[in-house]
C-alpha cells in the first residue's frame, strides 16, 4: 500500500492526502511515495517482465524517482488471485494486475471479449476493450482507478493426448480460466476444472487434469511443454481470450499531487492497453518455439474445419445475450460494438 519512505514513517493514503495539502512548502519530501504492485505470476513470467515491470519503470523514470514501485509477484502480499481486485479497492495493494474472470459475473460487460472465436487480434481487441471501458464499462469498475485493459493472444488447447476434433475432448478434464471458457469446454465435450493458472503445473503432474487452455506466451514459465506433448491451435482464429485489468487504489491516486497524477495518467489508457495486449501476443511465438524444439505435437485445425467448433460454441452467444438482458445490458449491442472497433483498428493497422 502507499507509504512514506523511512524518513517520514509509514502512512496510509488518507494521511498522505492531508500531508500533501498541509505541507506544500516541503514538497520535495511530501510528494515522494512508494506504490505496491501485486499480481499472481512468477516474477520471470512474460507479463511481469515485459509489461508490468515496463510500466513500473516508466512511472519511476517519468516521476524522476519521486514514485517508487515495489513489485510483489506470486501473491507475496497474501490472499488469492481472485481477491486481487478487492485488494485494489481496499488499498491493501496500491496497484494490482489480475484476470477479470477470476470473479465470475462481477464485470459482465468485459466478457464480450471472452466469447468463443470473438477475437482475432489482441491489439485490436485491447483497443476495443479500452474504448468500450471509457464508453460504457466505467460503472462496473467505479471503485478503482483504471490503468489498462487488455486481452492475450490466441487461447490454445494443451493436452496429454492429441485433440484434432471436438470429440477427442470427451472425458478430458481441462483447466478453464473464466466463466465463458468453462462453458466453451463443456460445449466441446470436455469436463472443465476452474483453477488459477499457477496451480496448473501441479495439477497436471498429479493427474488432476488432463490438460489446460492458455495462450502460448505463459507456457514456458509454467513448464507446460514439459508436462503435456500435444497442443491444438486454430488457423486464422482464436479459440478464446481472457480479459485483464491493471487497476489502482482510487484514494492512493487521489492523494497524489497533480504532477504525479499526470505521470500515472500518461502511463495509462488506450496506448498502454494496446501495448500490453500486443506484447502478450508477441510472446506467443517463443512459447510455441519451445514446444517445437522439444518435439511436441502441434496440431493446427485448418480453417475449413473450424466451422464445426464454432457451431458447437454458438449457443454460448445466445445464453450470454440473454444473461446480459437479465442484468439490464444489451449484449448484442456490446458484441456489435466490439466487432466494429476491432475491425476499425485492423483496417487502420
């Protein structure tokens, strides 16, 4: 959480706000702050190394050292991955990165990007996600300061036995990362098992699950190519994506002086979101190469066969639209807007 450097002693965000107002004459001391950045992945994984650390380093540099970001990977501040968002709300962590789907149904609008075969490019989807966050999702995230919203690259099926058609999934227990991905696995004939991604290697080793779905980029840090030999991807399509947020404790942000708020703002928003989603997608390639080098079996479902998979997934759209209607939201309008924005981005880039 936000704290003074040792010279000043430890203070909470509220105390900082009062101090920054009352001691403006000693701004050099009063404006130096330390932020805690908390997440669930190991420090050497791609997201911390190539996205979160980059963000933190830029904030430190742009603030000329007046903001320091202490990084806490692997849930080192305590709690579970599903509690990270509430840690940002309460202030037990100043900044958190998390999977939105770890709190199923809490942020329903974001699920538009988690629908099966909805996304074709992570940069385009991250562009659409931030744009729609500003247009219509802020109410769902009203209790935090949002820094970035993005998705990863193509979700891939990683299994002990080869999967070339939906019927191959029958009887398999697969780790699923989100509510809609669980529905997708059920529709395809698998038995989904919900669990945080960090538990996947142990669950595979113990035979609790037969496989998992996740993007290539995270597989090296989890040793997935060592634990399973088969990987199924889709030509020109993304089976699914998962939505992420990088969010900040609102009172911590509010207590910053205006020039340090400007530093946070300059490192938040559309450009950062596209950078984050694109970076995750770019690191799919090294993960895939590792599986190739190990001699694993990489199966690519050809475009003409993807229609069978899409047909099985189609009812998920109908159920989701009905669910959104029950929540007072126009699900079809969210789908149409997301597709419009993704198409616009792809056409321009």
